[in-house]
């Protein structure tokens, strides 16, 4: 057989293999919504579990508030000499230990990150020990908080903890990475607007309808994927979020970020502020709660409940977007090069789509391929799902 023929046969075989891999990957993505509809929302199925989760969330809040502020916590008053040169990261995590390992290494290497508080929410698995898990230079910044509850509820990630060491608190999901320069922009924004929530991911609402927000649209909420707030506002939320709101969050295992926006805007009459990040990597999504087909419906129900509980629609609208002076930072500057190098070459929306830590590079290839097909041929691969 001629060498040219062998090359052609090899190319055809590789093309067939890639085709079947693509079909299998697409099938998994398409059947995931069906699985969600069959399995239902990510909530506590048993009324007994719901009751225990609610009681634990309320008792924990009561203990924290009575221990730290026995005379109640009023709306914070800010002073001009407050230090916004660094931040404490507050991050919840469960079983995604590899993601957490990379997360802590990435942010722990930043000088402006003074402390990383890990809110451990897995009652069946022992929490990591910082000095056994990370290098001492990073481990010295890490505090692991295990509330020792039977059922963790999302509102606990937003409870104040005395280990917070800075004026600014950066609330992050454990699957998010961003550049240090973007944190600097958030710090400067919070210094100017200390009574507001500062976030990267904006959302808005119309009545009791929860909606995504595209560039140029006004927004009324920022979500806790990436969110910064004043430590005193976190204290205020911890002690002033109504019991009925905590019960709603515990019942649906969702909506803690909507509640935070409600409490802050209701107290201040002010909207949040959005900052534009140069690079945000989200590694988490396909198994996350937001991937459920019932997620949007749950958020609508939470909005309806909160409007009734607060007695008004406390959320305020804004269209302000704070942009960094330079947007030359690339994803390659992130310390986790394995994933970031791929992201450097992934255009448009694919760069911001989700990957899980197992086979992340493989997934990124398909995201890249999908975007190339869309940009060159107008073929929307993900639109099939």
C-alpha cells in the first residue's frame, strides 16, 4: 500500500473516532436535563431533614450573633480610615477536593488575600487539615470552619465568622478563579461604595421572575459566584436575615444570594455594583445546582416568597459597570496553567462556559469546537440540547 493511502486511511479512522466521541459527549449533555427532570430539584426530600436543616441554620445564626454582638448589630457605619488593601475569602465546599486544592493554591499565592476561610459542608467526610494539604506559605492563610451540623444549608456560607481578618470579604464558589488585578478593582469599588454589594455576575428580576442579565441591561442583583462586601454588612446580614427567609433557603437548598441582595437593598435602599473582570474561569457547572432544569423555577418561587416576607420588592436597579483601566490580562496569567492555557485559545462564550475538574481539558476541546462551528458555519452545536 502506498504511503499516501496509509495516511488517508489513518485520517479517516481518526475522523470516525472523533465523530463518535463528539456524539457520545453531546448525548451526555442532552440527556442531563432529562435526568434532572426525573430526579427533581436538589432539595431535602424528607420533611424531617428539612426541619432539622432549618433548626440547625437558625440555632447556628443565633449562637454566632449572641456570642459576637449581644446588643444587636445595627446598620454599619463606615469610616474614612478603613483598610481596603486586602480581602478575606469566604468559600463553601463539599467533596470537590481537587478543585479546592487548586483554588487555595491560586488565591493563597496572592499578597492581597490575607485569609481563606473554607466553610466545610460535608458531614460524612473529614475536613482537610491546612498544613497537611498545602504548602506552609499558603496553609498559614487557611482557616477551615466545620459547623458540625447534620445538614448544611446554603445560607451558612454567608454567616459572619470571627476568623475574618479584613474589612473586605470576597465570597466565592470553590470552582471560580480570577486574576488578582480583578480583585483589586473590586476592592477599590467597595471602598467607594461600602454600603453596596460588589459583584461580577449580574442578574435582574421582573416582578417575581428571575432573569439572566446580558451586557447593557440594567441589573438588580449580583450572585455569590464572585461577590465582595464590607465585613460589617456581612455581620448585619447574619443577624438580620429574617427567620422565614432562612427557612425558605433551607427548604429549597438555594436562593441565599437573592436573600443577601434583598437584605442589603432593603436596609440601604441601594442597588449592587457590577465590576467587569478581565478573566473569570468557572470550573464547576455540569453537576452544580444551577444546572438543574428546575433552578429557574425555584428562583422565581424564592423571589415571590421574599417579596411577600419583606412586604415590598426591596431590590433596586442599576446599570453601572466599573471597568478596569487595562484589559490586557489573559487567562494564561492564572496560576493553574493546565486549564488556563487552554482557555487562552477558546473564543467568545466557550471561554466562560463550565468544566468539571475530571476531564476538564477534554471538555474544553468540545467547547472550542462548538464555538468554531458556530463562528465559521453558523452551526449551533449546543443549541441541539
